[in-house]
C-alpha cells in the first residue's frame, strides 16, 4: 500500500511539474475508413511525462519495456526515457502524445475534406485555438471518387503531422513564457528541454507510419513503428540512458526533485533554418562512439502542393501568457493582432526565446547544429 501511494504521489508530482496531459503512396478507401473511425473523434488521452534527468520519478526504460500503445487506454503501455545513439534521449510520453495527436488531427482534417469544407478550427491541449484554411485543386470536383478518397487520405495525414508538430512547438513556447497547466507548478524547465523537440517530431512520423499501416490496428501499428524507429536510431538499454543523464548532471541540468530541476541545455532547433531538427547527443558516450546525429525533416504543408492543395493556419492564444508572446510578434500595441501565423512568425518568437536563454544560461545553452555536443561549462545565472 505504501509503495502504491508513493508511486501515485510521484506520478502527481510529475504531472504537475512536467506537463499536461516516411511517405508512401496515398491510402485506400479501407485505410480511410480506419482514420474516420470513432476512436479518432475524441481527443487523445493525457500521459505523465518526465525529464531526461536523474530526478526523482524518472524511469529509464529498456526498448523491450515499452508495452503496447494505447490511444485511449492501455494497461501495458509504459513510458519514460530511452536513449538512442543517433537521436539522444527520447521521451516516450512526448513521442506517443504527438503520434496520437497526428491521428486525431488527420481524422479531423479528413472529415472536413470529404465535405469539401475550406475552414475548420480546433482547441489545442491548452486554451489556444487553431484556425485552418484549405484550398483545393481546380479539378477536385471532376476527379474519380476513388482518386479523391486516396488523395484526401494522404493530404490528411500530411496535414495532421504538420498540425501536431506545430501544436507541440506551441506548447513549448507557452511553457517558456510561464504557462502552467495546473495553474500552480511551473513548467519552465521542460520548455524546449534537450529531448522534447525531437521526441515531438519523431512522434508525428510514428503516427503517420501507423496510419499508413494497412495490416495492423492503430495501437499495434504505433507500437511497431516505435520499435522500428528506435531500432533505426540505435536504441540502447535503460542502463545506458541513465548513465547518459548522469554524465551531464550539473552541466545540462541540476536538481533532484522534478519540481526543483533546472534544465540548462535546450534544443531550440524547430526546423526553421533548413527544414530539419537535429537531436542533442550526450558527448563521449562509449556505446555510441563514432555515431552521427540523425536529423528528421519537419512536416511541411508545402508537400500538399503535389496534389494542388494548400493550407494555412493561425493560432489564437487565450492563455495568461498571450500578451508576452503577442508583444514580440506585434511590438506596436496599437496595431497588435490576436492571432499568430506559425509559418511566418515562429521565427521571431524563437529568436526572442534564444536571446533570453543565452542571457540566463550562457552562449552554450542551445544544442549544436550537428548534434555533437560539448558538455556545458558551469554558468552563473545572472537573471535571478
């Protein structure tokens, strides 16, 4: 009973301190029906995440301990931190969450495409709203029905990936500026922590792979896709993941409790420069000697143009932190708008975040562009 209560208490601490809860041919009508199933009509469930740090309650997992994925619920699903030689630490909470949101948003997109609708909106994990505008190809109405179904399915997956990745990046932005999902405990340490950005991006690819898997139900397909991608990234035993975190303790992070941890190494690379996100690798790990980082391309709505589609989306912040962010994008209060267009304006926001981070943690706070990190030298926080 005591162990159960202790585990429950640690889970609560992690929840309040960490966060709330490859392309192939177009799909077929059968796979489209899979995406239109009732399962994806409801928003994905929340999960308890963790830092990639040696803090109380962090679980370092072997690759065979991840269990079966559950969009709604799974007794066997296990989450925590794994380490891969090509991608560094991976937070399976962020990975699974992004995979599920990819499916949810792909399903939502498809429901509007089959009705030939040009606009729709949805609420993000927070209070913000996302507004999507779609443009169809000129010959859309004259295409054969089976061709329209196949194209709509592929477009929905691509757009679902892009929306899910943008949504996860927006969450990191909000938490950097002080957003708290509980309204009490700060989540600033988790904002763009060194493993989050890449874990989010990888999750969108896992979700897309699962949706294109015609042989397995979604949950099983996600489990298989996770295993496949982690193996391709040279996943290591849980003991290596723990040792990798221990190797950068007091350099990349400090603190032994999840609500007191201070993360000093962040990954601000969201793909704005070259369209790729490069992971942050722990330096001098003997199991990974000579292995190079594996960048992943950011899901790009420009790929929709191959079918004659285009998409544009905006985010309307509705959290307490909205004015902090809007003032960066629109310095003149008299002409300030209440929406942000990620494709055009995330760059301005990220530049401001990068500047604040360097002032707080020093010039080495960000992961390097090639993923080959040098351990941080101790830095005095002058902002406190």
